[in-house]
C-alpha cells in the first residue's frame, strides 16, 4: 500500500512515524537544526519553532523543505512575524491569510496554532472565544468550559471558576439535562458574561523583549498552592542580562479543581507540589535550555516539612508524593513564599478575566523582578 487513509485513528501515528523516519534518513546530509525541527517540533502536521535571527529562519525553512522533499512530502502554509522571511518563500508556499492580507496596512492577522490564537502583527497570544447557544445544564456548561483551548494555562484561573461550577453540579448529583438552582445559574451567567473579557488578555509570544541584551543567567521558578476548592501551579522564566536587566515571563500554568471527596488542605498542597515537579520535568525536556537553575516555592510549611524530613515515616498518600518530589528535585531547591506574594494562589481559588489582567498571575511576584532574590532558605521558612 502506498496510500494511507486520511482521518483514520492510526493516521496521526503514521504521520509522526513518517516524519521521524525522514529525519533519521537525513542524518549526515542536512544540518542538525533542520533534523531536530522535523523530529521534535511537529504536532501531526503543524510545525512550530522560533529562532533568534531572520537568517536562521530562512536557512532552516530551506533545509526543512529539502529534507521533506526527499520523502516526497511538501511542507507549506508558512507563517512568520517577519516579512523578510515570508518574502524569501514563493507566494504559493505561504498561508492563505498571508497571501490575502497586506500586513503593512496594520490589519491584525490572526492565526491558530494548536488551538491558540496568535496575532502575527503584534506577536501576541490572544483569546477570542465565540460561545454558541447551549442549554443552561450540566451538559451545556461542560461543553462551553471545554471549548476554551488553553494548553499553556495562561488563563487557567479563569477556567477554574467554570470548572468549580461543574464540580458543584457533580457534588449535588444534578443530571446532565436537569435545570440549575438559582444560585448556580447566577454564578454561571456571571462567568459567561465575563468570558468576553478574555479578549483583553494578551501574552507576548517571546519570553524576552527586543531590547533585552545578552542573557547571562536563566532561572525557572515554580509556584504551587492549594485551597479547599482547587490546587495548581505556575512557572515563570526569569532572565538576567549581562547589564543587570531582569525580565520575568509566564511559561505555563495549571489549575485543577479539588476532588469532590473532602480532602484536607495539606494533602492538596502536597498534590500541588507534585504538579509543579511534573511541570518542571516537562519544561526541562521541551525548552532545551542549558544550565537553568530551578526554584520551587510554596506557602505551606507543612509541605516543606514533608520534603525535608529524613526520619519519620508517612502514610501511603504522603509517602508516595514526597518520594515523587524527591525523585527529580533536591530539598534545597524548595523555598517559602508568603500567600500574598504567591501567584499560584490564583490557580487554587480562581480569578475573573478583568482581575486576571491586573493580578500578578501573568507577570509573577514583584520579588522576581529584583536583581537579587530574597535570601530565604528552606530551613528559615520551616
């Protein structure tokens, strides 16, 4: 067989295998950058990558096209925030929106990348959610909340409020198509009305601004927190330049509702710490940054005591999570942060869209923007 069905359950797997096979065949004939792009930066048929200069982008595209042509694959529909990069390509190889619109007119050009809306002209990630008419029931609420695609968790605190309504519906055993109580209906209508304010949330795609000088040091700071209604974490990349400039960017956030079964907060705090560690493992693999220092912050002294303990034996729930934390982190990496300064507090309680914009969720706590971090070691906090 020389043809594979489009849309079959096995098609994405076959597509991924084909790309990796082509990359393997190109070893020694093409640059490592082109091979790495084909092998690591494709999700089915979407390839996403960033490079430092326009010259690198032009060269990478040229080699990637040649590499894929060896397997008779044509990669096209290119989009870039650089006009020079697009000008280096034949017009028919660019995306339809690029061919139809003149970016010099200042019209916003919106592209979708893995469900996230990317404004090419401003180079920002944005959220424009069009809500279709759905019944005000458990089924309709689940459909609406799930329609907000946010793989990086940029607006996780806002989505958490919608998930908390679903959690309450589950606790009250309300059927899929049963009407809501007046209280839950009011909460849902308020959340739905606030949904349109997500259009004001804009996140710069680049971790560092254009005027940022040469990077001297990079750090990943993971914050975690929990409450009776939810738990979560948020991770920030802190870059320090050779001239002493400091810039902090939100990399990823996660917010989960607490289980319907009542659980004490210290256990949820420990679960949030595990989420932070798993996020750390993911980012170390995907960001491919060398010599990055990592710090983990929590406002729970109980969690810090669990992590530093070497003598006492814990119950299975605690012991398993402490073991998972110690597998990939060292106790010296864990520090204490006050609840007021902990941005992960929003991932455990939730925020409205307008509150999200002015909170420290997107920019991180103030002390990360200082040239020197506060000298608060784990033993002082405990």
